[in-house]
């Protein structure tokens, strides 16, 4: 099977008519959207709106009912051998709210293990890369620390480095700072800002509106399983179009 | 009383230690320990396979293993040994030493038991670890191999030691099929002496106590070590570990 | 040997009555030792919490012995050992009253008490100390806080372990065959000897054990569910 090389202008992520049910409850009610190459999209919305479910469908941690999702030219939800899905997933970085670092591995092993085991990268190459990434997230001195010995903010930065080690063209963040103590939010956001500045394509579910204002190219506001608004941050924050978005923003400010 | 006990030990220590060997099969404490070590060594890989099968979504894998687990939980080991004694020669078509029959039975029994321990260890890790590994592109088995099992097996080491202690205690039931173990040796001594049953069985109890107590201490110390090492990472739910302890820590 | 035929056993009144007697004795031993074990377990738990180091040391030693010596060896020590050291009068009386069964109940009950008392203790320890503090802060006395806050939660925590150990107690009643108690395993060996129907007799008794064990598990699961306010729908 030949995959057609995606052109430079085609969107990085394309969601078409994505629907999903949990039993009778419809979480996603037809999502159509695109994320361009190099674009940073922030997804926000009230709890239970479906934003986490949506981002999880993009690397198929959740199945969808109907519609399609493509990432870098690959249809993620088509029937395919498990091997193929693993390969696709390794090209989509995912950062969890609860970090999910592997507690039995040191920080540097967390970062180097998957390139070695999944992509077959040589050990010395993988560790050199891991060292570089630790430097990038400012944790060079913690290379041999275990997750249990790191603060939440440090763990999340290692988790970001771990995802980057697979060299994905796109990164997904599912509420990366929600589980953190307030004083640690900044260090994680600054790593993410650095990524955005380097031109990484990013999709990020977050309530950090300051981050959205500074970094996002567009904000998607999701409510009840639909994208209700989709606008550049300055527009979304100053002139929300719908009553729902207005209510959400005013509640967030209080 | 004490001088009786010392006299018995002095006269029969070799029988207690190795049975009739070299004039007969290896017996006594040596056979008990060998049987236990071999049983747990074979049961361990079996238990991992059973646990993975029981966790699998395929009913073809998951049903027979669930049935086996309920079977071993619901039927006395003594009954299983009788089954083994009846079935193993039928399968192999030859007369089999009782030692081997007992070994096969123990591997099945403890394998099923241990599989619940391993499964508990995997489930206790939660979904996050598997998800994170899958998101990085690991296959299911790859995630098991590099992420889930190293943690789960490490966390259940104390339970595995407890199962080992249970196995040592379980080997005593070999008496129904005349496995020449430590208990068998003690019965032989009792039959020769006839007049000092309390002293003989007291020695027997003391030997088992020393071995099992030491191993139980090892289990407790390992558990403390692991808890210390894990401190700081997500705490395991107390209820889960309680349930697990109830499973492994069985009288026998 | 002829082909599989359960009626060879179930059609023979002699075998059926042997089976029924075996079942009866298994239940006598199992229930008798369960009651003894639970009573002792509560006493041991009380001793654990008693002031002074003696009670605690005694319970530790008691639990340690009963958990680290094989149950079968404990039974043998009771029946072949301690029994012979007893005064003649008592020995005669015991022999007149099914000494085997009495020693099976004593041996299994004493052994199981160690497990039950530890189950209850871990259950109590799993209740957060904050619960006691909260109850005391509300004005409960120590006893009242124990009675209404700690013990209900502790027993509920201990239930899964208690149920598991009750099942293993039932299974361990089969060990009584080693000291000559005519329970179910004894019956199967007799029937096998008389009928030469090994497969059928083993199968029957295996099914019986399995059914009784599953019944205990089911009742246990029901009790555990009833004890859980959320799952029983009372919350």
C-alpha cells in the first residue's frame, strides 16, 4: 500500500464528522475541524464537554463511532493491523494529565526506552538524544532520578521529553497542568511555549487561558460534544460569540 | 522430654534430612525443599501466562483460565492430588514416581493461585501505564514486557514469597500418595519408635516453623523495602492489597 | 474397565449413604472449627488491643506458630501427639465421643483463628486514624467511637479476607482424613476402593466440594455487598 506523501499545505490533523457514544450518551456530536502544520490549537470547554475524549481519539486511545481522523496524511481510525497502529501512534506525541511516567525507570530511561524498543534506535543514539531532551526541559541534573523522587512539574517535563523522543511531528496535551500545584504550572507551560516557538504542531486541552492568549493560534471552545466557537485567542477572549462561551469565560475569571 | 527429643534428632537426623537416600529415593527435608523450589519455579512462568490469558479480551483464552482458577479455589488440594495420582499415569502411560505426580499437581495448583496474584499486581497498576506505553507506540505485548510486568512482578515479590511458603506447607499433603518428604520421614520414625509420637511430631513442627518463619520474615522485609522504594509514587489502594494478601496468605 | 457411568455410584444406596455421611461430617468439622476459630479470633483481637506487652506478645507467637507450621502437621501433633499425653479419663471420654472429629475441630479451629484474627486486625488498621479523631472531635467516647465508627468500617474492610479464609477452612476440612475422620475425602476413598470407579467417585466428590465452595463464595459476596453502603444502594 502506497501512502501518498502529504503535501506541505495539507492540514496536520483533520477531523471529519467525528461522533462517539458511551451507550446512549453522545459525547462527540459531529466534530469537523483541522489543525494546520505548525499550528497551536488550544481546546477549552466546561468539564464533561468532551474535550478530553476528543483529543484522546486523535491517537486512538478512544475509538470513534463514525467519521474519520487523519494525522499527517494517515487515516487513524481505519481498520489496520496492530503493528501499523503502533507505528502511527509512535508518531503522535501524547502528554497525560497524570504524567504516567514509568515508575520503575529513571528519568533518562523513561525517555530512551521507547525509541530503543519501538523504533529500534541504537542505545547510544537514544541516550544521547535523551540527554539532549532532558537539557531542553531543564532537568539535566535529574537524569538518574526516579519518578517518585521528582515533583509533579518535573515529572510532567520528563513526560514531555519522553513523548518528544519519538520525534513526532505533532504533540497532543490532555490537561497537562491540571494535576499540578499552582507553583509548578509555570515551568511546564514554559517548556510548551518553547515547543510552540520551535514550530511544533500542538493540540492542547487546557484551562490555562494565559497560555492560550500567548501561544495559541486558535482556540476551540467545545460544549456538549460540539465545537461551538473556533477563533484566534484575542477574538475569542474579547468577543465570544455565543452565550455559552461567554458564561464559560466569566466563570473561569471568578 | 527434652532428652527424648535430642535423642531422636541424634538417631534420625539423616533420615529427616535426606530420607532413605542413597538406598531409596531422595526424601526428608531435601525432598520437601526440592519439591517446593521446583514447583514454584515452574508455576511462576505458568502463572504469568495464565494471568495474561485471564486479562485477555478473547473468551477463548479467558474462560478456560477463569474456570481453572475457580476450580483450584473451590476444590481441596488433597482432592487435586488424588486426581493427579489418577490422571498423570494415564496421560504418560507409565508408572510415575509420586514425587513427580506431586510436582505436577503443585505446579497447576500454585500456578493458578499465583496467576491471581500476578493479575492483581497488573490491575493494581491502573490504566495509565498501559495507555502511556501504547501512546508511545508500544504493542500490547511490548507494553506488558517493558512497562507493566517489570512493575507488577516487582510489586508482588512479597506475595510470591508467601506463595512459596504455602507451597512448602502444601508439600505435606503428599503423604496421601506416599511422597517421601519430611512429613513422611517423621511418620516413619514414629512407626519405628511407637512410644514417642509427641516428640516426633514436635520436631517435625519445629523444622517447618523455622523454615517458613524465616521465609515469611524475608517476605515482610521485602515488602517494607518495596513500600519504601515506592514512597512518593502513586500509592496503591489499600483495599486492593488487602484482597491480594487474603489470596496469597492461605492456611495449608 | 467399563465406560463412564455415574449410576454405578449414585444407583447404589450403600455408596449414596456413605457420601451423605461424608458430607455431614465435612460440615460438622467445617462449621465446628469455623465457630471455634471466630470466637478465638475475637479473643485474640481483644488481647492485641489489651494494655501491656504480654497480650500482644502472646498473640504474635500464637499467630506465628499457626501460620508457619503446615495445618496437617498441626493436626498430627494434636491427634498423634498431644492426645497421647492426656490423662486416661479424658482419653477414654474423647474416644467415646469421636476423638478424631473433636481433634480435627480443635486443630483446624485453632489454626484458622490465627488467620481470622489477622484479617480483622488488618481490616481495623486500614481504617484511617482520621476517622477516630473525627469521631472524638464530635464528642464520641473512645468506646463509642470504636463501636459506631471504627469497628463497622474495620469489619467491612476485613470481609473479603474473611470470606476467602472461610472457603479455605472448608477446603482444609479435607485434611481431617489424615487423622481418620470419616468426612467427604474419606468417603470417596472408601467408595473408590469398593467400586473400582475411580473417575466417577472423584468426579462426584470434586463437584460436591466445588459447589459448596462456590456457595460460600456467593453468600460471602452477598454479605460483602450488603455491608457496603454504596453498592447495596442504601447510600
